C-alpha cells in the first residue's frame, strides 16, 4: 500500500448495485481518509433503482451516479481491489491487494431483496475501513 491515502476500487459486473453501494459506504464511513472508486466489467446504463432506494433509507444518495467501465488505469491506481462477481475481467497487477466478496447480485431484485445485500456490504466496508485505518497508524 502506498504511504499516502489508500484507494479502494470496488468492481462488479454492471457497476449498478454492489460496487456503487460499497463505494458510497466507504466514502460515507471514511470521509476523505480513503479514496473510493467503482467500476464494472460490463456497465449498465444506470444505477439499480432498488439500490438507490435502499441506500436512501440510510441517508446515502446514489442519484446522479453513473456506472463506469472497468479500466486498466483504475486498477493500477488502486491499492485494494474488491471484486464482487466480475470473474476474470479484472486485471491482476503486482503490488495491488485483491479480495473477492461473495455477495448476491441485486440486479432485477426489489428493495426487500436488496436490503440484506446492502447490509452485508455495509458490514464488510466497516471492517475494511477499520483495517485500512489501522495499517496507516
């Protein structure tokens, strides 16, 4: 990890649900202490409305976010890459930490099915923030 502020890249297939929620949680929980980015191997046209609604319930606004295409440059800029079901689409670079979070895909699901996914992501992001902050001290 770099000596400066760490950067975490969250990657899923469509960058419309899991990775968007994770990046928003990281920003919400860590403020400007950790940079968050998200991308998808096959980005959707828009963020999943059920994910937007589920995050709004916790006071986190995903409106106005746009799914982004996963790029080599985004992976290269990250200290930690968290994959969420994107398979082998993510380039593996030396010196970058990779983790795969097994989470259900919220695509096509209603808010009742998205809430537990959101809560799992929030829990994992809290743990990640604590870990990254501990390694910087």
